């Protein structure tokens, strides 16, 4: 990742994925660039082409809030992407030299364990699974990267079987990773995961270059679980205010839906496995805050 011109990279990436006809512009017979031309974005945003070029090239780094709003409209950015653009255009914030280890509150853990029929996991800033209740862990169990939802999607051999709508999941996962990472390209964990996946997955590399931004909020997601088969679950993602960067993700099946029965079966199988497990094989408790 080039850290020197994040604003320009974002503007160029979003410009290149737009088609003129998406914004009511004539497509033109001979276009030498992918997506919109710089002068077209400048015209739509009401700024000079020279000024817009300086923004993309990094010679101008802090446009006014009014200009950022105009650029967001010109590039048809959704709310999360527009907020990210404002963040990139704002003053640089110097981060602490080292990030604290991501830890999960023991109070949050106890609350999750009190939901025996509701899968729940806590995700870190790079979508690693920091903790989960029994059913939440069972939902993602059995994969090489069960504890890392980004690597699971792009590196696990059975990811396309586990996610029937893999293409959509892949797009949303990368957009969610960018949103979770924010404007901090120096996060060592982010650098590691992006570097590894860019080398190992062409699809990840292509999607990362698009600069899609989408917060993980709520969605319906399909799973094909190796133990209980098809599951269609709704999830809600909630920000953990006491731990910036963490998300509590809670899954539910619609009442009376076959997925509700499948989820209950998964809970029963997991409970039986817990009973059979020897005491010395119990997992260590998750890392918690003091």
C-alpha cells in the first residue's frame, strides 16, 4: 500500500469504477480511460480540472468540507464511503507507536454466553474473531481460518462451499475491511493481512484496488454448514464503544424458518460435544481486559 497519497488513490479508484452512463453522461465512442475522465469528475463536482488533478496527484491534500461533499456526490459515494473521503481529506492524525493488544471485556463475554441459542462473535479491527459464545464459535468451526473471517473467505479451500453467495461475501468483506481499517494504513496487522492476501488471491487484490468502503451493519447471509446444512441468518453488527475497532456481531434465524431448526440442531450437537470433551481439553478462556 502506498501511504503517501491515500486521498488521491481513493479518488482515482472510485473514478475508474464508475461508468459515464451511471451518472447520466454520454458514454462516448472512444474512451481511453476506465470509468470517468478527470475533467468529468471535476465538472460534476464544480471544481477546475487542474484542481482535481492536483488532488489525485497528491499536490493538494486537504480540500474544504464543501469540496469533499461535492466530490462525494460526483462519485456517487454511499454514506460510509463519503465519511471515509472526509477522513482522508482531514488533517493527518499521528497514531501511537504501538497499538494495544485487542482485548474483549469480560462483561461482554458473560453477556454473550447468556445467549445459548444466539450465535455471537466479537470481531477486531481487521475482522479477526477475538471471542465468541459457544454457538458463535460453532457457526464458523471446521475451517483452516475459522478465527479470521478475511482469510477464511479468500484462503480457505472450502470457502465457496461454506458461503453459497461467495462473490457477494467477498466484495462485502473487502469493503468491510477497508471501513474497519479507516485511514490508518500503518496498522501492522492491516499491512500483514493485505500483503499476504494480495500475493495469494487475485480476487482480493482486484477488490482491494477498488477502494470500496462499507461498514458491517446488518445483512442476511447464507451459510452451508458442514454439520447442519443450509442456514440463512440475519446479522446485526454493533460497535463496542468501550473498545474502538471492535464489533459485536449477532446472528438470528427468522422464527419458523428451517434455518431456526438447523441452528437449534447445531446448538444441540455443540452441547453434546462439550459434554464429551475431557476436562483437560477445555479451551483456555479468552483474553480479557483487566
